[in-house]
């Protein structure tokens, strides 16, 4: 039934697909990191400056936006030329273990020292050829539009309630392109999705020599990740020094990854953890770091996430081929249903094509029937996974 629906939907989307509209004149700067910790942003600025050199360093500014501190490169360039610089900086920073950067609209930035950056009035630099080809843009637009259309139809039919919001992200490791970004920077309730983050904080202290990863901690870590055991999760948090200590470690040592994460509570005895929060983008950056071994304990976290356990992105999704390797963590409460993971699918050519998929559905009020709500929302995530698989494999010419 779903395959038929998707075929019709895909045909409709392709028939409606039009060339991308021209971008209105707008200045763009470059964004490197955002965090609530000012010192971590300043430290990150020094790392970026050392990598990109003095010609870039003099344009790097630590600014404030609400309760966040950010690092931006003030250039007020046009969209296309900024995209070219973003691509260049991302390549250099990733090679040294730092995060990718992104364009951001120029604004009247407030410096961290309370001064204001003067508005640039000179014209944008001469337009250059866009990084992405028209074909690449259409492929990306197709997949994101397909996901949006599916979710939109569920809303219109009442299968997703008015008090529910969703977030989705897809990153293709083979092409290095983000294919879906829907509500990616919105904070959602974390539920158990945050448990691999806790593992990263633990392994950071192991790396420092302050904790030992022995038989006992290994058992608790496996129970936390594979079986989502809450008492074991709290045991790991206590070893690190409590929720606030976990938060400080993530913010201070990995500010480029954990930009929207808020870890403030142990898992309650009833499992109703509603205060811990994170964005879909944080999960995506974290999985990218794990895959590329750019975070403490990456190899062991990846092994733990690959152990047989429940998932909503492979099991029960017949479109995703058998033999797909899955590295994931689910999260469930009466208010949130989610899954974050990496799927490494094998193409017809025998090669593997890994990609990140994150899907979260959050409800403002607790569901009256937890079992029914989780089952139906899990099915929605599985249906999106099927759409994503077809879209990702299409990027590789149907391999």
C-alpha cells in the first residue's frame, strides 16, 4: 500500500518540480559554532584561526544571539560566493577534526564585548558559479519535498495531531551532502536519544585518565545503549559527575557538535524524562563525528550502537534491503518518538553507501494511549525511512 502511495506521490512531485527561484539580494556571513559557553567559543575561534590563517582570523568575530555565543566570519557576500567559501573552509576544518560551517544571513551582530559590528555597505563580491549543479539541487529538493509532502498529507488527514511537531535530517556520507533539513535546529525532548551523548562524556573522562572502561562500566554502557536501561544510564551519569558535569564536558570539549543540547536531569524512575533536550542537527553532527572517529570513544560507541536492538529505520521497512548495517538509538516517552542512526546500505554494484537518518515526532501533551501512539509514530518514521532510502540510492544512479 505504501509503495503505491509513494509512487503516486513521487510522480506528482516530479510533475510539479520547477527550477529553483533566483535568490533575492541578501548578504551572507559564515557561521562556525554556537554555544552557551563563551570560553568554549573563544577556544574554538583560536582553533579555526590557526587552521584558516591570519587573513581569515581578522574577520572572525565572537557574537551573541539571545543566550548563545557564536563564531562568525563577517563577509556580507552573496549567496553563491559565500557557498564557495563555506565549501573551502569546511574541507580544511574537517581535515583537522572540526565541524562543517554554514552560511548565515548578515545581520547587525552584537559582539560578545557588547559592541556592535558596523554594517557593511560595499556591494557583494562578483557572482561565481554555484557549487551544486542544477541536477544535484533537483535531487536534493526531490527528497526533502517528498518527506515534507508525506508529513503534510498526514497532517491534513489528522494522522499527525495539531500539537505534534516533527524534525528530520539526512546526510549522505558518499557525496558529503545534506539531503534533508526539516526543523533541524529546533530543540526536541531528547528521551533516550541522548544516551550516546552521555557515553561520549564518559569516554572523554576515560581519555583523560580520570575513569576506567572496565568490565563493570562496559556492562552498564551496553545496557544503556543496547537495551536503553535507565538505571545503567544513571550509573554512567554518576561516574561522570552528574548531569551538569556531562553538559559541561560536551559544551567545553565539543562545542561544534553540541550546540542545542541541554542535559539537566537523571532518568526518572518512571522513565518520564522530559527536561533533557537536543536538536536534530546535534544528533546529525554527533553521528558524523562518531563515523569519522572525531569524538572520544567513537569506535566503542559505534560498536554499541550496532548491537542488535530495536529500531525504527530498518526493521519493518521492506524497502531497505536485508544486510544493511545499522548503528542507531531510539527514544520513546508519552511525548516523543524518535530514532537517530546511520544506515550503511549495499548497492547493486556491491559498494556500501552509508547515510545518516534522524526522525523525531514530539507531542505537546502526553498521549492518552502510549502504546498506540508510539506504534503509529514509529510507523511514520519507518515510512520516511523508505522514502529516504529510495532518495539516497537515487543519488548513486540506482546502484
